[in-house]
């Protein structure tokens, strides 16, 4: 196998491949026949290139390191890209929820809405949407307008559809339990799930 050493002590070794051969440059330590101004007894012994196979192994090690670094960088960038997509989806959901909440707050209503209560959305023949404290069950067969849905007004002034109220209340209960058992941040950097599993 032919090896070449240039004047800057860079050695190139071929990389075996089924389709093509590429070379990897290996930087060797610069030689100096007069280190610190002192003449070496034998500069040949200190600066000579050893077994050519050692240089091949060194070049292969550098090549392998390059491949690992490239693969690691690619993997980390893939994770970041997935996180970006997740955050974009979360941002889209936040904007959709904000738009929905704003539309519900602008629906006509003759009572002061209080957080924690359920309100029932109806639509008149004119297209006007309005909130009522009376459910379709309260109206019975004499419900005057089209029923659009029931919503619970949360304490953060967001609206939760009736079919999601139980799930949302459960989530809030877990958070309240967690906050009541942890009045301060834990002293360690590890996650603290005390209160969630008990």
C-alpha cells in the first residue's frame, strides 16, 4: 500500500469502499531537529515515520471519528427539528384556542359570567349566538333556539367544552396537588414528581 508524507507531516491513507476510494489527511506532530536550541543526538530516531500500517490505522481512526461526529450532529439536529415541529404544533393550537375563547367571550350574554360555572350556547334564527344559564334539559321540549354546545368558564377565562370538562378538571386537580406539596423548587436538578404518584 502506498503512503505519502508531505512536508507538513500530513499523511493520507486510502479508505476502502466498494464504489470509490477517498483519502483522509492525518496531521502529525511537527518535527524540529533543534528543540529549544539543542541539537538532538539522532533526529532520525525522534522524527522517523514508523510502520506504514500505523499511519493507515491512524488515518482510519481519524476517518471514523469524522463519521461519528457527523452522525452525532445529524442525530441531534433531527431531535431539534422534531422539537421545532412539536413547538409549531403547540403554537398553532394555542392560537386556535385563543381565537375560540375570544369568539365565545364575544357571544351575547345578559348575565355576568363567573368562572367555574357552565354556560350554554344557542343560536337564534337571525344567526346571533348567545349564552344562557339554562341547559336544553332545563328548557325541555320548548327550547326556543338551536343549541350549539355547553362550555365551562375556567378561572383563567378560557372555555372548556362540556365533553372535556372532566379531563380538564382532573388535570387541574393534579396540578393543584403538586403545587400544594411543593411550595419551593427542589434543591436538586432532577425532576421531582412527588405528589403525582401518591
